[in-house]
C-alpha cells in the first residue's frame, strides 16, 4: 500500500471554497481503481494548513488518478486558492501499532 500525503496552505478567505471542492470531489477520488481511503486533516495551530492522505494499492493506481482529467479539473480549481506552494510525499507504511 502507498499513502500519498499532500500539505496544502490556503489563504484564510479561501478555506470554505477548498472545503467545498474537497467535499464535492472525495467520492470521485474514491471511485478510482486502487484508492481505498481519502482523509482530510486541518492543522491545530494554523487553520490555513490542511493535509490530505490518500491510500492506494500501488503507485500505478495513484499515477493513473494523477494523470486523469478528473484530477486536472479538481487541481486546477484548488491551486487558485493557495497561499503557499503545496508539498507532497508518497510513503509506505512500515508499522501500525494499536492498543491491545
């Protein structure tokens, strides 16, 4: 499994627009082959910073999504709202620890 983490920093006045875009597109992202989950987080200390986590079966599934017209449309709307350059990482989960 591959996890894609994206850090997004928005202008304060653009946060509602981003949340609307995310809510309108999250099911479309989940509909892509290999996508198992999409999560949205907001920084506790800076409400302008968000993180998306998306969980993919393999890198080629993520690349198929990133090369899709759907992604290009959503990203085109989202990037107009940024206050800072986005950052992204693709990571592999090495361990999960849960209480017994």
